[in-house]
């Protein structure tokens, strides 16, 4: 069976995909290494699939997320590979996803570095797939196939909305603050999923990706605040201990001045010796 004869290319199919129009209000970003390769791989696979139909047939058979078959659902690589496939008969699917990656990705990659950005990007896509499969498993959504990087891209949107709230995106040519845009997208996706609307499966993946992106960024913020507070507490404790030691050393030195060193107890002698060593170490 050819690629364009398959169920997921038909209008009434359960293949889920989506796109959204947005563009941060800033100059064209300077492309970063990981984003560059993600763009090349996604576009390359798309062009290869539509140019060589047997290859496209093979890619969709083995790489798309497929909830219609238990054996295919349990093939773990599909959680990653479905993100690099896009609807072959709808060029705007890949166009808007890659547009989002092009504008949002470089900012986050420069902020985190490529080694942190790539797992985050793929992880958001995986979270979107898992959320979709969960809703299928509880019969809230019908089983179908899924392709597209939208879950990962929405994860980038959520992360940028938290980290860079000054960003402005364009929704159907109207400028909207990125946080408002994220809230609007979330509301639309929730309504679609709850009502079982068109592309409910794709919107479930969008919600999963956004949730994963937001949770990760917020958890990093909370972790930073906790570790900063912990370091501050430890620093304060060291200051208190140092102050107590200095007070004790002052008392010992006064005792030596008043009564001579022979008046010191063994504990006081040890304290004075340790304080002297510590002072010498600081002065090195």
C-alpha cells in the first residue's frame, strides 16, 4: 500500500497533527548548532518521504506513534522518532513547527547550552506522546497514529513564556505577549481534548509537551532557590561558628595576658593551636 493510500493521509483519519502561527517580536535569531541540525533532520526526512514514496511508506510504518496496535505502542523508539515525521499532505504542519523551532529554539539553546537543550526538546515531545497514549488508554480519546514535533515546540513555548515573559508572538498577525499566548493555546487545547474535537489527539500531545516544559523550568527555578537558600544558611552557620571561635580565642588570649600561658586548660591550648593553624592557612 502506498503512502498516500494509507488511512492517516485521509481526511477522516485519526492521525493527529497541528500547527500554530507565532513569531517572537525580535530580530531573526542567530541559528544555534542543535537547532540547525534539528531543522535539517526534520526538513530532510519530510522531503525524502514525499519525494520517494516507498521510503515515506517505510518511515511512517516504523517511526510514527501508533496507538492502534499494542505491539507498536510498546516500541519505545516511536516516542522519539514520531517527532521527526510530519503530515505528507499538509506542508503547513512542518512549516509552522519548524518556524517555532527556528524562533524559540536558539534562545533556549543559548540560555541552557546544547547538551541541556536537546534532552529538553525531545523530552517535551515524549511527554506529549505519553499523555496522548494515557488518554487513549482510559478511553477518553480514540486510538490513532500521531506524527509531528508540535509537542516539543509547545514545550519550547512554555519554557520561553516562563523564562522570557517580555517576548511577543503573533497569532494571526496580532501581537500577543507570550504568556497570554501560552494561556490561550492551553485553553483551546483543553477544550478540544475534553470535547473530543478535531485533532484532539494532537492537542493532547500539545498539552503534554507544554506541561513538561513548564514543570521542568519551574522545578529548576525552585531547585535553584532551595540550593541558594541552603548555601546561604550554611554560610551563615559558618559565620556564627567563626564568630564564636573568635570570641573564645579573645577570651583565651586575655587569660594568657592576665595569668600566663600556664593558666590555660588542655582544651583552651588546643583551641588556640587550631585557631593559629586556621589563621596561617588563610594567610597563605
